[in-house]
C-alpha cells in the first residue's frame, strides 16, 4: 500500500501502483481490499450499480484503511465529474475519452481556475463541509486530484498526441476489452493487435510525462506490462476475484474429499 505519500507522487516518481475495480456496493469489501494491501480502488459508476451517495460511502471506507479511492464516472459529462469529486474521491477515471475535445472538457471539469472551471462549493465533503479554507481547497484539489482518462478505441490511440497536448491528464488508461471491440475482435485482449495498440499508447504517454495504466487479470501479465512501462495496474474486478477464489476453494475441497474416499476404499 502506498499511503505513506500522495498517490500522484508515486506515479510521478515512476513507481507502480496496484488496484482493482469495485462493483460490489459494500464498504466492507473496500476495507478488505485495503487491508489486503492494494494501493487503490476504482469505484465503477459506469458498469457498477452505485448512486453518488453509495460512492461517497465507499470513498469513506477506502480512506479508513488508507487506500486511494478513484471514481470511474458514468460518462465524461461535467456534472458526473463534479459530483464524483465532491464525494471526496481522490481522482476520477473517465470512460471513452477518444478525442481532444472530450479530454479538454474532462480536464477543465476536474480543476478549479486557473487550470479549469470546476464548479465551486466549499460545503461538500471534498471541502470538508466548509471547514477547509476555500483558497487551500482550490490549491490542494488542483495539485492532488488525479485525472485518469480511458482510451477505449483504436481512434483514441491514434489521436493520443492531440488528446494529451493540452496537459492536465495524469494517467492514460488503456481498456483492452473495448480496444479489442474497436478492432473487431471483441474479447481477444491478448491478441497482437490489441497489445501493439497498448504499447504504442504507452510510448506516446510516457514521452509526455504521463503515466499509463491498463486492466490485468494475472500476476504474469501485470509483470509483463510493468516491464513495458505501465505503472497503474488495475487487477480484475472485486466480483471476479471473489468468484475465482471461491471456485478454487470449492474445486480443491471436493478433490480432497474424493481423494480421501478413494484412499479409504
């Protein structure tokens, strides 16, 4: 867990961080993930069932165990970005940012003036309900809120230099499943076509001092991408982790029971 210093500090220092997507609406699950040693959770409001009230409670749970809470917004709409940040999220992860116009809108929605034009209220959870000095709130937010954009199409990778030209993006996240779909090979996330696209995007991001991230489903693939310069590693989804761990327990337990029966026969 990287709670000893700011989340963005680790990325800017070139370090690798490990997290997962959260679909289960449970603060207990978030706390368990933090206790297990993950660095961040992505509270997924695009695919998950969460309201903003739900998301705010999961942010609290993450902070309780020193794990960085990121909210994946339902879309790039300004109001979603604003409300995610007002919940106290330490960063936003915005889906389908595949052109420079959308990227500009995201960056401006996530930052206060002069970096952007985020709606300003010092009375939300992000502003500690008015307890934080408004000037300090602006400075801290502009410095510490992580802006993560999802590139989910071949066109987005092609236009990445334009997308990053304005600045203000901290992480470029390459979504392998949507990339595979944009190439007409849905689900083939380890195909050469998908991996080459991701590699190209990583090179473009790193040339501009922006961290790269992607979705991984095994320690081996995590190590492979980390060796190629990806720092922000999202390991599977909480529901898949639970399913795989449980199914392995069931399989192994039944195998042991049957083996004991055979030995005793």
